[in-house]
C-alpha cells in the first residue's frame, strides 16, 4: 500500500527529523531544511514528531494514492490539488485509492512538506530515513524521488481533519535575518570585517543547495587562509578565500578546513532555506544565552498553539 | 586547551594547533571522556586532527553546563592513559594499472616505483579524521619524499578503493567520487559498507598499515579493475 509518484518535480526527498550521532563515520544529518514546517505537518496529521514526510523543493510533485488515507501539506505556499480540485494547505485532507495529488510551484518560500497519516514507512539507514543524495543514503534508494516510486504507507480512515488557521501559519518572504552566534575562528576576523558582515545585505546565489547556501555581497577578509580540518556544526558560516559567506546546512560535509566566523541559529536557517536565488540575507550577532532562549521560546510557542478541526 | 563556542548547541575543543600523533591521542582521550561525561545529553562528536566538536541537546542542557562538565572531565584527563587504537592492515595492489599517478609521482620524487611502494607501505599511519564523504579516513603522515600536491585538475571520477596521496596525507576512497588526490594503487577492502557491521574497518585514532599484494591476490580479495 502506497502513494505512487507520477511526476517527481524538481527535487522531492523523503525526510524524517534527520540522522544524528553518525558524524564519526562521516555521515551528515540530512533532515528537513525547515524543521518548523515539517513539525507542523506531522502535528496536524497526529503523527509521531519523527515520522517521515516528503520535502518538496520548488514544487511539481504529483502522486496517485493507492490507499485510503489522509495527507497534509505545510511550508512554502505551493498550490495543492486533489483530483484537480484546489485544497487548502496546512490542513488534513482525506484521499481515496485512485485519487491524484498534485503540487504546483511555490509562489512564496521554497520548501514544502507533504505528509501522510502515520508517516511513510521507510526502513531506517543508520537510524534514520532521511535522504542525503550526496551520500546515496536514506529514502527509498538514497536519491530524489523518481516517477514510478512507491511511497509505502498504511490505510488510515480515522484521521481528524485538523488545520492551522491562516493567522497562525508562518509567513515566507524574500528576506531572512540570520541571528549569528560568533564562534569558531571569529577572533581571526577583525572588528572591521565583522562589522562589514553584520551591516550589509547579501544575496542568495544560484549555487545554493541542501549542503549550503552561498551568499554574494561585500567580501569578508580573514587573517588566516585555512585551518586544520575540524568538525562543522549545522548553520556554520564558512568564509572561503573569496570572502563570500557560505551558510552550511543539513547535507554539509562534517569536517572542513575553511575559517568560520560563527554559526546561524537553526530557526533562521529554516527561513534562509525558504529563500530562492536573489533573496536577501542579513546577519545579526547574538549571544549563546539569547540563542538558547530563542530555541526554548520557539519550542514553547509551537507547543502552545492550538489547532482546529474541520467539521464536514 | 581551548573551548570555544561553535553554534547554538555546539562547542569546539582545541587540543593543539598542529597534526601530530600526540595531539591526536589527546583528541581521542578527550572524546572518550566527553562522551562519558555528557551521556544522553550528547548528540554527536566530531574528532579531527587537533579538535573535538561537541554537539549537545539544547532542550536538555545549555552551554554553561556543558562547558563546566567538559572542563571537569578534562581536568582528570592527563592521568588516564589514552587507549591505543587498533592496528588495521589494508592490502593494496600498487601498479600503474591500479594507480594512474604512480609513475608520475615516482618520477617527480626521483624514486623508482618500487621505492615509492616501499615508502608508502613501510610505515604506520594514524587515522586523524573521518569526513569529506562517509568512510573517508584521513591518514597521516606520508613519508616526505612521496608527499605530492593535489592534481591541478581533479578527476571527474576516482574509483572506489583507490589509494591516494595528497601532501602528507593518504586515504582509500570509500566510494567512487570526484577527487584530486594522486592515485597510487587500489585496496579491495571496502572502507564504507552500509550493510556491514561495523560499517567502517577503521575509526579515528586507529593505526593503519598498507600491505602490498599482487594482481591475483587483489582480484581474489574481490578487487575490481
């Protein structure tokens, strides 16, 4: 029992929360670029928080249901149609075997999450179903979805039709401000260079992907050319010799030898990943205390939100 | 020893500023100690040449508590002798048909091919770091005479098992990938096999020795040409 991919779109990947604790084998995290939208998808479907969804970048994914179940779409504003009838995102919709599910292209944002009641049933690799194409690990075959792929899931006819009201949904814009915890080699960047980073707009380059977002703007100079290769955490801001920052994301290499000026807050990396090339990026320094508080506030806010049920 | 912020839930510990067996031993010892000290609050560790990246669960603890726990566990580190890594022997078929850069590297070094093979297989290496790709182990230090810079133009495809040199590092490619290292031979042992337990024959801190084998033995061990 499954949903069948009839058209894969630009880039659709099976993702759970990500692969953790495997860096010592050189395995990266994978997982949703926008964990908040991913979490909403599973919450509305009343799934476990780690259930596997499809991350749809840009759009264009078409599926055919081979089972009676319910689906939900969250994240980037991507038109959703079931049997060619337009349906609300951020809402659980029942589908029957034979129904067609079609996603258009994102009008705002870049990454959307399509989930199914109970989650897609993907056997874990190294503890996770997350697909990392660079490593050819996770998902069905380690790669992006292809036409004809069968996404296994169970029959579910009892899923409540929960939805998130329009006012509660995140907004996706063409600007992101990344709060940065200075660290790593920050002392090898002069005060002038740090001010330059924190006072200019950068543009998202077309050479951005799940490994990292490359930015274009005033070049940042570092006192040193390279360092002994060391571990790179999610959100790390690497400054290669050309001075153009790269924000390293879910599929980054686990070690690297370019200097780093600090790391962006995960909540803001999610906003960054919703930008398309040309989007504007600003940086603002924060303390580790403020970062810690922001994470806890975001968790508390998510948990405090109430969802409504659509009554037929 | 320095402990720096790395990110919202990460600290990086520096145990030296150069690659050496002594520093690597300290990194290994610190990794063991930090893992025990943080327990379930630890999400991941990335040991490398001279540093240890510590990633913790920010919902369970915070950077101040982690700093304190890391410092406390390292205070007693000097007294606990680091466990000596295992020694893993990897067979290598050294031949121009298996290592396309072997002859050029020998010529550049002013050595015969046999002398290059003897130099590469004649010493024990240490696994300093694993990264770049799953299972890619950085081994050092290569004999100065056969150290060679990366190729000016990286190859589009280096086969799985390729044994290669870049500067004073050497490695066995765990999977076919692009690469700019100098190829000197092939190893029939898989450096990363998702189906195997463990997935890698080596871990950071282990020692590796290369053992020259002939073509027939290479093929018998499952090597491909």
